[in-house]
C-alpha cells in the first residue's frame, strides 16, 4: 500500500480552508485544517508533514512566523496561498523559504496541479542521489538524513535550496542553465521566469557564504548558467 501523503492546510477563512482541503483530498492526499498560526504550530510539533499550504494573514501567529519555524526545522515544501499581491511580499516569502506563491482568488485546477507538481518534484529529488554522501570543498551532504554541513556547521535549507545544491553537487563539473535547474527542481516547464531562480540561488549563496566566509561555492557562467566553482 502506498504511503499516505499528509498536507497541513493553514487558512483562517473557513470556506477557503474547506475548499483547499477538498482540493487536497480529491487529489488523493490527506488534509488537516488549521485555522490559526497557533493551531498550525501545534500540528507542526506533533508530526512531520509532506507539504504545508499556508496563508500569511493569520490570527495568533502570522504566516511569516510559521514559515520561519518550518524552514528552520525541515525541508517540507511550503506553498503560500495569499491575497497579498505586492511583488515585494512574494519575493520576501520566497527568500524566507517558501517554495511557491499562489495569489487569491485562485484557480482550483492550478492549485491542484501545483500541489501535484511540488510533491512529484520533492519525491524525485529525494531519490536523485545514488551516493549516501556528497562532498564538495567544505560542504558535506548526508542525502539520507537530508542534512547539509558546512565547515562542521549544520545549515537549514528550504526544500528548493537543498534540491538545487544536491543537483549541483551530483554533477560538479556540469553547467546548469536556468531551464535545467527549473525543470529539475520545480518539475515544471520553464517559461523564462528568471526572478524565481535568482531569488532561490541568491538565498542559497547567502547561507553558504555566512557559514563559510571568503569561500565561493557556486559561480555564474554568464549567458550559460551555474556550476560549482572549482
């Protein structure tokens, strides 16, 4: 029997929460509604989740705080579903660890497709490495525990950041175009959305730089893409 996929739906509006839970369940997954940040935190501490659908404007504890808690502790994919349309809010959410940002009002089929896509990509990336350990310079990745250590320090990465790093370290001499990265990590066709790639790559580089100042791990090959810096 296939393992049940559990998705936490954090949304304070009862009708929208019910709708999102219905979308999740029609896709064959199990949903758990939470109607406040405080309630969501209880569920997050109680068990591991395969995905979290997260509103930003929540009572008790806001979505940004919940997002921070999740990304500090796990690689669980987080899809923001919010009525906030400001570009800076979207960028901030992505920089803080969100894997996607869907605006309200949303299309039911699109939400369903994005959930499927992220779960498929996440499972695929979990199975990608054939080695239990990947090493490059001062970086060591335990692919079974999904743990990244840089110069002896354990770093917290979002699922997307982790998967980008694993992909680069799995083929250290390869130049990955933005299309390569997007289609492997996001598991979706690439339509030239450079900003999405740039935000996640910038965040990944920033975390590596803070852990190991003065060492450059990823280089940009202008007009081509990214690769590990020799």
